[in-house]
């Protein structure tokens, strides 16, 4: 995964300056995510990027461990936390496919805009399952490229070839739900939000 880290390190500053493209869908995602968190939860976010979402959710959990493969992204995230005076979040550098935490360590695991970037998305979801306590929640939102116009495919391929795009897996909504269920989760909610039909939000629960 070093190649992925290099890509995200290279674009970290530019990424941090970009505004949220669909603010309504983003706010709806946060609202629905909060419904599956409680103030006593210990939460892990996989692929936190520059930390914006983790920081917005710190008031809804006891502690958030936000992880990413990119040290440059995490450096920006730590700066944001310091500027905002938030002290119940830690930023940890690790591969989302193999986070080094004990089994049953968390009440919730979050994975936003991540699974389509993972060559072994199934393994990532299974690891999230193992990291959760019984009854814990897995909340994800995934870009389902199979639901998008096929005209995007050659463009993405060209961008990858010249180093302007990372690895991207073309997942469908059905495939995302199936891998979550195959990991052992019970799906509680699956939906899209305003103006973001190809971005699939899934909230699931690990059985007691």
C-alpha cells in the first residue's frame, strides 16, 4: 500500500483545500451516522483523510481514533484538531485493511469514501467486524462506480495512468451490501442522499 500512501501524501494539501461537493448529502450522512453513535462510544474511523468528519463527530462519542495511510493527511488533521481545541480524538497512521488494534476494541467503526479504494474491500469489512464489540455498529458510505455512467471509466483509467487518481474498484450497491453481510453484519439501513445516488450509505450491526 506504499503507492497509495505516496499518492495521498502528494495531494494532501490540495485535498484539504477542496470544499465538500454536495454539502446537503454530507450533512445528511453526518445526521444518520449520529443516530448510530452514543456519547459513551469508542469509535474508529478508517481512512479519515484530513480529519474533517472525525472532528465533526467528536461531540457524539467519548473518543474517536481516526486512522489513515497518509502521514501528510494526518498532519493536516492534527493541525485542525489543535486549532479547534478538540482533545478526544487521536490520529493514527495505519493501513485501513490491517489496523493494528485488539479485537472488540470499539463500539463503532466508520468507513466513509473508502471501500471502493481498497483492493481487498471484503477483508477490510471483515477486519472492521473483528474490531467491534458485540452489538457494535459499522457505518460506511461508498462510491458505487458501477451505478455511474460508463463514460467515467476510460477517464478514470487515464487519470490513474498519469498518476492523478488512486486505485479505484468499480463496486455496485448490491456488492457493497453483500460484502457487509458476508462479514457477519446485519444491515440496518441502506440508502443514498440528496443528489448523490451513486454514493451508498450502509449502517450495519454486529450481532450480540
